[in-house]
């Protein structure tokens, strides 16, 4: 469950950074973290 909350917070950060004009590197790093957490959560057996 905590992975979904982290994904939500990272998504919010992406929106905030889009309005502040952050660099492409910031978006790439956040995107990679989101992908890792999403895959980890999807592959986790319940």
C-alpha cells in the first residue's frame, strides 16, 4: 500500500515541477522511480 502513496506523491511532484519549469533530468529521475515502484507493486503477489 505504501508504494501507491509514494507513486501518488511523485505524481504530484511531477505536476508541481511542470509548473516551476524544472529540468528534464528531474523528470527523468522521478519517472524512473515511478516506473520502478509501479512495476514492483504490479508484480507483488497478494
